[in-house]
C-alpha cells in the first residue's frame, strides 16, 4: 500500500513537471523512480545505520519488580453514582528501588494515586484506584496503566463490576410516547 502511494505521488510529480522537460529526460526520471520503487518492494532492503534500532537486555540490578497481592478487583454490582475505592498493595521484589514514573487511567471516571517515593527492595507501596460510577451503567472494567522501572515496563491493574442505572425499575426516564 505504501509503495503504491509512493508510486502514485512520484508519477504525479513527473507528469506535472513533464510540460517543461523533454521526453528523454522525463523517461529517465520515470525509470529511476521505478527502480527505487522496485528496490523498496524487496524484502532484503538494508536499513541505514542511522535508522537502525538496537536493544540491550536490562541489567536486573537496575530494575524494581512489582509483586501485587491482586491485580484485579471485582466490585460486584453497585448503584449509579457510587464511588468505589481500591488500594492495590505491592512489594518490590527487585534488586533496585522501584520508581513509578506515571500512571494513566482508562477513562475520566477513574483516578489513580500511588506511592511517589522510590520503594526500596523488600519494602511495600500502593496504587489506589478510585472509580466514580456517575453517568455509568452496565458492565464496567476501568483499568490503570503503570509505567515503572520494571521488566516489563508497563503493568495494568483493573477493576470490574456492574453499575445499576438510577432509572432502572420504577418511573420511565426520558420522553414517553403516547
């Protein structure tokens, strides 16, 4: 797909500039572009050194390691508007202080808090997740994504449950047809 798009763009450039160029010069440019495109289609195209990525194994002595007692919390069935709080406790089982660099929530209804100071090996820390069920109904599964100096660098904690709408049972909500 990318190659075809590049081909189309190259051909368009050549056609636009062809009015001011001779036919021989135009044919040479088309041939050169076709050769470049053919080279891009090959599976053994060398990657320039400045674009190559290198990976190295992380030194375990520089990493922390999460050991959560639980990574998912089922809050059951709650009524809309209720706020659920869960504290996920962890122990650093790594060889270095564990540093949480960032935590992001899956939606605006969820807010995280966590141990901000480095957690030394063998010590404990926490991640608190608060879920606000206002304007939510049905099955819910909010998550928080933790970025830290661990392997892997990303860890996810989740909550799940069901929210019963305020309008469920009783009077109808919204316009009623007669």
